[in-house]
C-alpha cells in the first residue's frame, strides 16, 4: 500500500546505539520471493531495471557463530523495478562449502578472517583449504550473473531464479581455484575495443613476490585480454582503479606471518599486520602492450590502509586517484567479537586525492573529506574519466568514527555537500547511482541503498533524487524482513526477471 512520505528527524547527541547496530548482523535463513507493497512515497516510473546486492547472509551455522562477517556465506538480494513497482527475491549462493555445512548443520571449514572448525588448533592445523563463500560482489555482465569472492573463481547464477549454476571459468581462461577479484571496473568506452564497453578485473597471487593478473572482458562476457605482472613483496589488495590507459593498484604496507595460520591458531586474515609507518607502493600497469605505454611504474607515498578507491583519471602527465584511507587497521584478534566493536577507538575512513606524476615518479596527496565515509559510487559513464559528483555512505556526525548512517553527496567542483541521514535507528549500506534514461547531467538520476531499520528489525530500499538530497527519500520500500549488512552490488537497466505486475 502507498502511505505518506515521512520527513527525516533532526538528531542531537550520539546518533546511534551499538545495540541497534548489532541487529543488522543477525542471520537471515529464509529465502523470499514477493512484491514489495509497503511503500512510502512513489517509485519513479522511469526507474526500470534490477538492483543486485551481495553480502554475508549467515553469521552463524546453527548457533555456531562465525568469527567475522567477511567469513559469512554469500546471499544475493535482487530488487527488480518495473512500471512503478518493485519485487524482492533473495537466495544463497550454493557453494560447495555452503551445501556441506547446511547438510551437516555445523561449521566444517576455516575462514580467511578467523572462523575455525570446532576442536581447537588440532582440528585446524595444516588445513589450508578455505571455503569459497562468494559473498563480496555480484555483477551482471555478458548476460551472466556472477557472484564474486576475490580469492577464487566466480559462481554463475540464473538471473531469474538466482539458482547457482556452478563455477564460471570463462571458457577455460580461469583454472580451478584461480582468483578473480570482487572489484571489477567497467570501462564505458574501451579504446582497444573501438569504443565498446569492457569489464576490467584482476587477480592477486601473493607471496614473497606477488603476481597481479589483469583480465579484460568484452560485452559478450569473453576474456579478450589477460596479462600477468610480477611485483616485489607481499600484496594485500582488495580494490583497484582504471583509466583508459592504466590499471592502478595501491600495495598496502602490511606484513604476513603464515605460521599461526599453518598451526591452526589463527585465520589467514588474522596473520596480516598493518605497518602504518611504512610507505604504500602505487603500482601503475599499462593496459596497452608495454611497447606502446611504457613499463610498469612503482611510486611511493604515505597513505595508511586502503580497502576501496573511488575513481581515477588522467590530467596531462598526472593521474588523479581518489581513495578512502585509514590511518591504520585494527587487527582481527582470535578471541574478539566483531559485534562488540568500539567505533570511537578506531580511526575513521576519509577521502583523499593522490596526484601521481608518472614523468618524475612523485606523489602528492590532499584530504578531500574528513567525515567518516565508505562505499563510494559515481556515474558509471565517468569510470576512469574526470567526474564531478560522488555519493558515499557516511557517518551522521561530521567528526569521529561511527557506523554509516547517512548518504553524502560531494560536488568536487564547487565543494558543496549534501547529507541525507537515516539516524538515529537506520544504518546504511553501499549506495548505487542509477542515471535517468536519456539524462545529460552527471547527477541526473537516483541513488539507491539498503538501509537497516533497527526500530522494526527490517531493511528498507531507499530511493533518493541524486540531484537534490534536500527532497528527502522520494521512496522507502519496506521489506518484510531485514537483510544482513551487505558488501557490494550493481544495477542493470535490464529487468532480468520478466514479471507482470
């Protein structure tokens, strides 16, 4: 039913309670398939297509808690928009590990971020097999729906039913267990493909030296270019950025001690230690043959730790890279409980711009946004190109670290900022920018996000007018349940499920 739109409230004092935030980290065991009828405001008729989201749907196996959300089994949420209505469906990615643990009713596998098999170190010693949890991103490319996890191959899903069809090897280009990152970048106009769009992705094989493999896929979903590069040192790289001519990676200053992992005492992720006083290496790899674009260049700068980048673009001899940086990253301790995190004791993520001079090998940097922020989104046509507008999850308060409860729009040209907040009882996921069909302005479209509503223990699909956050939410679609805090997703203008309202 349609109900009047509710205005957002002014918040004074602390904008959240940890108990409210914890509610979004409860498992969702059910799989749903329904029209969303509880809607405040109106869904724009021009908004046609499908929003896919991925993230850990299970935070425990029959009451046995996993150690970190990043170890949770992937669950796909699909919201289809058609003729002013919306339809929700979710389904777990049926990986081998998910099915085996579902059948056994207990934990059977180690996780990267510290989840251990029951039985202590004796049950985990020298067990190097990690469960492919397919929980980090989901993309629709080349008429294939792929659930991504950066340490192994993708899982292919049926777009209509979300049924897991098996692992995807791109006609034998990937081998069994070969990584395919969860952070591909869509080049809207690839020079090597006569201006057609292409998908650029990478894989990391770390060691004393690290192999970085770059893949480029055409619009049919075929790998048309694959090139490996070796760089010195251990790399922990989650994300990267592209320009029309380069791929840029930030090699975080970390060390890795595998001994506690091998002895069954810690997860692999718990063996990584950030070295905040060391320099970050910036690896700039040409996308064209090296004879045309020069060799791989490595620059250095002090940047802290980076999970996510926003965008990159070239200006003359320089490449500008916008990233979310942390002064340091807390270690994941074996006895810790992620639900008891002390936000105030942790340094916030902030937006920085890096200026890479490829000619003289120098790097400058500048703080762009000091408010705690994460999960950036931009207009898809501006990936790898200069851009003006940025949308990002943000804390409600201007300073300090806190859960993401708001959406922040930044005009990089004028410096103007707009904030829409779901505080005090709403908690924000990654926003997605969707251009209005036929639009000419960069911010003409909508921003979509999943917001956890602690007051009702449910999630809302929130739609904002991307050009003016002051309008408030133009629609809030109340789901019948919560969706555990997710990671990444994408929007396609295709309504992949042909459904008749």
